[in-house]
C-alpha cells in the first residue's frame, strides 16, 4: 500500500478544564461590580430570582430581612426535587438560587437594587414569559380534518403533490419507521404550553408518574417535591409565589407534542415522529408535560429542566425563546439537564442515554439572533417550507445546527398536528420544525440507546443525518441553516456503535521553540464512512498523561482537534502542534473518533522537548522616517520573519492613535494616519519603538514620523447675488475656482439654505454647484468648503427668483407700512404715483433708484387703510419706458 503523508498545522489549542463536549472551553468568571439588571421583554411583577453566595448563612432569613421594605410574601428555593439528587444540585450550584415574592406594586428595579445591597446576594434576575416560536395564523388559516391525516403531513413524506411543494422536502419518516418507531423507554420533556394529556391521539403516549396516578390526591406520593405530578407539572405562576402545578392544556404545547409522539397506527388523527405502532403493540416515546407557558402568566422555566432530568426525561423539546440574552439561572438549569439526565444520584446511567439533549427552535424574527437557541450546548433548529425554501420567518446564523419543516402560510403550507380538546390543526413556525428533530432524536435513542450511549452519540448522529442539498435552494443562506435538512432515515443509518481502532505508532519527529511535529498512521474504523475515523484529538500537557481521562480532563491540558477527510487507513498523517513554550518538556496522547464521536482508546504517551526560542527578525524596507500631511496616510515597510514560524504581533512605544500595523506574507506595514494625530501634536517629530513579538520574545526597531499642521481652505473667488428670471432657469458655479486648499487636498462642499428653502434647488457634482429656480422669492445660500480635518471656509450670496414676464415687482400686497418696487435691472429717475379710490393723488416720489437686490421703496404708514392705485414708471438702460400699475390694499 502506498503511504501518503498528510501535513496539517494545528493552530487552535483548547485548554480542557472540565467535562464538556469536545472542543468546548470553560473560563473562570471574574468578580465584577453588582449591577441592577434592566427588564427585557415581558416579565412577572412582584417576583425576582436571586443567586446567593456559598458563604451565606441562613439564606432565607437573610433574604427576608433584606426584602422587609418590599412587602415580601415568601422566599423559597428555586430548584427543589428529591433529596437523593441534592448533592449534584449543590455541585451544579443550583442550591444557591432562590425565588423572592413581594408586593407587585413595588418597582422591579427598586426591588432588585435593594436585594443586591445584601452581602450574600451575587445577582438578581426577573421571571420572564416564554416567547413561543410559532407564527400566529390569521382567521381561516387553521385547518380542521375529520379523517386520518397522515397523507396530509407532507412534512413527514412529501411527494411534491401539495401546493407549492418540492418532492423530498420532508424528514423522510416513512423510511425511518422501518428501523425505529419509538420506545416508551425514551421520555421527551415538552417544555412548552401544557399538553392535552387526555387527547385521543396523545393519551397512550403520555408519561405517567404511577406513584402519583395511584396515590392520594393532594399528596406528594413519590417524594419528588411536586404534588400530583401525574403527567408532568405546570411551572407557570398565578400568585407570583408558587407554581400552578396542575397542567392546563394549551394549543402550542399540544401541537408540538403531537409532532414528537402522537400515537401511530391507531386509526385516528395524525401520526407522531416517535409515536410507536399501536396495531403492532409497540408504544411510542413518552411525553412529559413540563408546562412553562399559560396565557400571559410568568413561569419558573428553570425548574422545568431540573424536574425533567430528575424524573427520567433525556430529551427536552423547547419551541420558545426569551427576550434578550439567557439568564444565568436558566443556563444553569439547561446545563443540569444536559449533564444529569439519564443519570442517578450515584453517577450511574439509568436511562437509555447518559446526559440530556436540549432541542430549541431558532426563532421567528427573520434575524440572526435568538436565545437560548444560540447557546452552543443546545441543538438549534431553523425552519423550511414544503419547497426546500427557508421559511420567511425563520431565524438563521452559523449557530444553527439543522433545519426541518416548519411550514409557510404564504404558500399554504402548514404542519399538521394535535390541538386541545381532541382537535387537530395546522400551524407554522420554527416551533413546528423543532419537534421534528426532537422526535427523530427519540427514534435514534429508541433504536440505539442503552448502557454507554451518550448525548454526544445522539447529537452527532443527528448532525450526520442531514441533507446539504437544502443549500441548492437557499444559496444566500449558505452555512446559516445548519448542516442541512434533517433526514430521519439517514440519522438512523448514520449511527456506528463500534469505535475506531486506536493509534499504535504515535511519535514525535522534531521540535522548534513553539511547536512539535507529530506523526501516526491513519487507523481503521469498520463501520464509519470510508472505514476511517472522522477526527483525531491530540492531548498535550507539561506533565505525564499516563492517567489522563478525556471525560474528566486535568486542568491545563491542551487539546487539538483534527477533522480528517480524504484519508485512507494506512496513510501517514503528520501535524505540527503549535502554541508551545520554548525549552519545555511536553507529553502527548492521541485518540480517534468516528462521525458520531465514539472514541478509540488513547495511544501510549510520548514526550518531546521544545528548543530554545529565536527572536523574530525585522529589517526595514526603505526609509523609516516619514512626513505626511494631515489628510494623508503614509506607510513604512519592514520585512519580518520568525525561525519557528510562530505568529507575530506588533506594538508601538509610546503608542499613538495615528499608528497601526499589519503583518501579511512576511511584510509588516506601519500606517501613519495624519487625521488620527491630535491637532496639538501636529508638526512635532515623533520617535517610536516598534516591537515585533512571537509570544516568547520580541525584537525592536526605531521609526519616526511627523504629521504637518493642517491649513484651512481659502476663499479665492467671489460670487455676487444671482438673479433667476423665471422658474426652471438655473446657473452653474465652478466651486474649485472659488475655493482652494493650501495643502493641496480635495475639498468637500456643502450648501446651506436660509429660511425660504422652497425658492431654489441645489446640487453639487464634480465640484460644480447648480442652482435651479423652483419658486418665486429671495433665498440666501452659503457654500461651505471643508477639508479632511474638518477645517472650513464659507461664502454667502443671495438668489432672487422673479417672474420675467413682469417689467417690475410691486410688493407686498396687502401692505402695512413700506411698499417695495423692484426692477430686473438697475434704473434711475423712476416715478411713483399713489392715488386713492376717488382718483386723487396722495403720494408722489421722483428720482427713485431701483435694482433686483436694492429695490426702491415708499413709506405708506401715513395713509389710511383702503385700496390704492399704484403707478410705477421708469426707463431701462435701452431707453425703453415702462409703466407698471397695481391696486394695493393698505392695512
């Protein structure tokens, strides 16, 4: 066999500090000043959630004392449940969360501020109302059916015959049912509105807490902290203190539950993805109603996840979001479900899957934002229609994991499922897409779950079972609808229970100051595509890894993840593991993973020492003393190299806002931006030390620069007042002949108008100003010339627009005191006669001078009110005599 060497350079090193899905990083939170949070979205009045410090004693009493002025009603633990799970709740920090109920008339932010004043309180949250991710339908948009509706559920099997559909735009469920139809061992928590547990198509697949079902009413028969939780529990609150408890069926929760596991093959209603096969005697997955939505009520959503984990659920179906970012208590509760679902109080797997899978709808705001779906530990689901097109409402982004059918009402496409009261109907939304994925997850766990089967196995099986051709229909969404359209049959055929063979010839070949070259032979994986692993994980530490456990990594261990494609078993793989320190001994081990993250055993450990570091080399390319004008950006170039190939960074001392650096292809470019230099230091010569670092050592060189002081623009031309005779006439001014800049930089021009903005229209293009007559009157314009630094020069002038058909203008009319007489050109020796209504001459003026911008005038203040005949006579420069008359009303 030919052995091919494949080279990879591993730049991304992740430090393992705790149990996590591969590649996650955990960071210690730094202490910050306590801030009063601002309510986001709909929140419950008179209710806050408080996190206290571990050191606090008698927490309830302390909180009651702190809240005394708030009209406190009660203080209780947020996360309760069976005593046997108390140790792991404490480990997860859930014992630190409390609910404080108080007078709803007290402003929430005031209450939060009072509580935060306590030394034992670390943070405060509000109680939100979940935002359900269906898209409301208008009247007549919800369809009802009387007959069995599987043929109408195009989202399961789409042959292209429905309206505006494309064959194959479905989850390929009929083929999947040949492998798995669901199992009652798999419990799916419907974290949503209440499920109609008595519905004819749901009742037989409801989870039943038999201790409560056959126990005494009003008694916590099983001691799990919840009274009469037969089918689940209602975590909404009506009184602001306690959960309502009794499940109230809601349309949204009942609909998504039907998609997950409505009873199959029972001759009524719809089919569920993991609804079993009643005729064959095979029950489906069990539905646990964890109600977190009821009308406009607030809810203790966090409790639902802890309840689900403690009572056997391994999948959480969540078709809702929260306004803004996810609260710390909700994150802690989701994390608890992900870690502890299917696990008993002693850490042993008791469920069909070790750990929980939380599946969230991406949201319906046609945006790239939405929590909790954006949380990287949950599986997020976007929506498409029956034609492979992304639904108009769906959120999208690189954080989306998969997409599924959600319907599109504009195209007459709805997801058909159960409604309360034994009814059925259609809805659209990412809420409707999400339960398809939860149902498929239930099929996968039903088929392959059992001892050793983990949430990661399920997670990666779902990701492996996607159809990327959805992007053929949505190229604009490339990479933002997840890995593709989920395919139930493909998911069920993608799980490979056998791990890859381990690496047996792992070796280190050479080292630099910051890296070690590692090599091994690609191993064999009998049940993976191509019979080779999908990924290798290389672990590295400065101490021996002989006792290393990837599931419980030692703090400070680095892991490099290497996805591999196009490599055959027996090929040689060579990588450079970077990010190491010089003259340091490192230990390495490697494991192989298949496409659903089954792991091989670890290789034997190997050890290698890095060499001493060689500082970076930096050599000037040309002059290192630069002078620029204020508006200019100049560059100084250096050649930079590093013997070990480490990434390089640059810094300046002293730092300057005018300086930036970029390193690309062994060339360091220093940019000197004159505009960023403070005006107070322009004209000064700056001596700078440029340091180039490889993270271990640095090399310094000197450079200098000067930014010349800026000179403001100058006005070198003149513009007189402009007369435009008639609407639509215009004049063009060359602004570059009116203004200049001493620094030679191009100028920006702006025209500012006076109060009569409708008289002219202006436009500037290519340094030319066009002034167009748009209405009669006088306008004052100001031209402002500005350079890049913002310094300016300005010039003002008047523009008169008049009716050219009139030899002169007599205004205003009516007149109070002064009457103006304007001519289109300068005239001298003009005559004015004013006569009363009886024909007698009451005012005469001789030798008047008039022009467009300096009109003649007459004082009529001494005349009584009435109508007067005005006669204005003048001779223009051509010798033509003109007389203009007008009847003027004197006020």
